[in-house]
């Protein structure tokens, strides 16, 4: 009964969302066993053939399929380091979309590489699922310039005459396509850069997704 009530509420929310979309959007609900690790919630489509597929999987099976324990991700979610698309419901397992899974994997890889989750989570809080090959570049470096005062009418100070602002340990990030990767990492304002292939993360998430779906289909037979 509680599960049915939750589904009715969820469907109503999806319909309200669809009603706010531009003309040409459609809402398609697809039924699938609810008591599985994978749920296909809904599909939004438009005349431009772009799709947002609301597939979700449970956190623990996802972590297992990706090759790590769910303990740390649970802590990251509780501390706000990993913000999921769907708000948690008391008494129900956490559900993640593919976008959530990519953020989770990116954060896990960075923490395993020695970064502090409390400092680096902000750089992976938003990772769109690009169609073209894209890289996430996280760097330390110059944050800006302090321009010295000068007399009115005098030439503007050059960069060499300005004071560089650098906060040790401060990170900033950008997403760049392959053709701009070399230009980005050789920028003299960037001191140290870490590069993450978002396509590699998406591929690993898709593989994990397929494993979970296959297992759910087997259990449903």
C-alpha cells in the first residue's frame, strides 16, 4: 500500500513536470518490477530527438557492480558531498540515475587518487552526460590578478605588474572537448591539473548498469 502510494505521488510529479515543458515533449511511463535493483521510471522525449531516461538503480548494487563498497558513498551522501537527483525516502533504498552514478564514480576515483572528498566534491557536483568526447580538468593555479593603483591617464598595468592571486590547495575545474584539452592543460595560469575522461566514466557506468539490469531480469523470470 505504501509502495503504491509512493508510485502515484511520483507519477503525479512527473506529469506536472511534463506539463511545464515546451510543446513537443511527451511523457512515457514504462512498467517494470518495482522490487528489483533497477527501475525504469519514465522517458521524456522531444522533437529534437533528445532523451532523458529516468532509469535508477539502488546504491549498493551499483557500488558492487563498479567494484567498491557502498560505505563511503553513503557517508558522502549524508555529508552532502554527493547530491542525488532523487531525494531519499525514509525506509527505501537510495536510487541513483546514470548522471548520479557518473558523479559517484568521479568522486570515488579522485578520493582514491588522494584527494579529500570534503574539498573535491564541489568540482564533480554537476557533470552533464555529453554526447561528444569530453574531459573534466581539475586544476590548482592562479585565481586572478590584483591590479595596482595607478595615476589617472597612465597606461594600464601589464600582467607582470599585477600581483597574482594563488590560494594553495584551492581547486577549480572545467569541462573541455578533446580538441581543447592540450590548450587547457598548458594554460600558464594552471599549475597542476588532473584529467578525467568523462567518456571512460560513462562507459564503466553503462557496463555496471547492464550487469544490474541483467541480474534484475534473471530475478524477475
